[in-house]
C-alpha cells in the first residue's frame, strides 16, 4: 500500500512538472513538436532522479533537507536540462537557457505553493 | 540502436531482478527494514522512466541531425558520437542505481540502512550525551533494543527508549514497552513521524534516574531493568528543533 501511494505521489509530481513546464514553453513560444518532446524527455530524466535522491535522503538521513538544499538540487536540474536542450537545439542556446530557467523557477514556485513543504 | 536497446533492457532486467531479490532478503527479518524494499522497487520504476526519457532525447537528436545540412558522412559521425553519449548516460544511471542499492544493503545495521540511532549509540556509549541525526518512523514501524545489540556491542538490557516532553501529541502515537526486559518503540501513527533522539549513556545503573537526568522523560523499564554492571543508555525520542 505504501509503495502504491509512493508511486502515485511520484507520478503526480512528474505529470504536474511536465504540464507546468510545457505551459511555460508554450508561453515562451516554443510550440514545435521537437520542443514539446524535448521538454517531456528532459523531465523524464531529471524529475525521477531528483525525487529518488530526495526519497533516498529521507530514508538514510544523509543531508538535512531544507529550502537551500532543495534550491541547490533544483539549480542542478536546471543546468542538466539546459545542457540537454542546448545539445539538441544548438542554434538557440540563449533561448534554451531562458527556457530551462523559466520552466524550473515556475515549477519550483508552484511546487512550494501547492505542497507547502515544512523545512 | 538495436544493440543499445538490448544493453539497456538487459541492464534494466538485471537491476529489476537484483532489487527484488534484495527487497525480499531485507524485508524478511525486520519490519523496520521494509522501506528499503520499497525504495528498491521504486528505484527500478524510476530507472525505467529515466530510460524512456533518454530514449526520447536520443530519438529527437537523430531526427534533428537528419534535418541539418550536414553531409552524409558528418551525419553518420554525429550519430555514432551520440550513441556513445547515450550509452555513457545509460551506464551512469544504471550504475548509480545499482551502486546505491549495493551501498544500502552492505552498510549495517538492519542488514543495510545506516541507522542514526545505532551511530549515536556507538559514539555515545559507554558514557556521554549525544544527539542523533533526524530519522523517520513509518506507520507500524517497531524499533527494539535487540536491533542495536549486534552493531553497537551493547547488551539489550543496556538500551532503553524514552519519550521527550517536546513530542506533544505525537508522543501518543509512539508506544514504548519493555516486555521481557527488552525495550521497544512502535509507531501507531498513520503518517510518517520525523524524529531525532538524544542519547544519554552512563557507565552503570547507579541511581539511573538521577544520573541520567530522566525525571522529565517517560522511560518505561529503565529503572527496573537497566544493567547494574553494564553501561545504561537512554534513547530519548524527541521532535527535531527545525
């Protein structure tokens, strides 16, 4: 039962993140099929990895999870997403940087508002 | 591409098999260790999702290369280099998950999980005061003094659980008992409880209540059973400050 709840929570986090980040990509006028696929692809790589690390940390108490450590993890995710997007769309690196930063700031802030984690 | 898919599938299959095996071995002797099995299964599911993401990015990369004005040779060169990159990413991810699980399993106590209480006991006994890192108690988790005797060298009659007053209503969700002189704590909460513990150890049981300063804590059994000639350690469960 706990496993099902955990998987559902992680799936919800992943789906919400993809919806939010796709929304931001649309707002910034990145509407092509390739861009949509790229946003979905990078999130399938970074979001589960991030959540696994957070879950692992809650089991092993490796580092104190607070606002700042989450922020550092989020910055790492932004950098990884930017690198992947920049490799895919070499001619639009600046726009990809803006896109990666905007997507992750939005999903981070909405995540804070929705889930109101107690640090 | 076909070869790469095969290697990823093989890697996934091996991780899947090994994590299930680990989960089975670990979860059998102690309820307390159950979350590790869940973590292993969750890791496998996440690994599959990450692999799907890598697949999408690779597909997109090839598709975008095809559209560029590069010569056929240059496109082939790009494809080959991208295969290498994707393989490296896949190996890094699979390696990360496998090593993580191995690390969890090979690190004592509880057959795997580094335990803040065991670490705290080891650094505090036979005499001293310390505070552990935070840890979580899942619903129905039960921790017993027996869980710590092997990896701390302390006798079961030397380890007692107590509740701090700062737990408030959470304290009612933690049931401490000392059946057969063995102290244990069980969570009856429906959600996870975040705790840390103050560990107070003294060389002997001489005037335990006074020397351990436990007047303000609830420590069933500690006066009656804590060893006369062995160290006496109180694990005072409390709410973390932050």
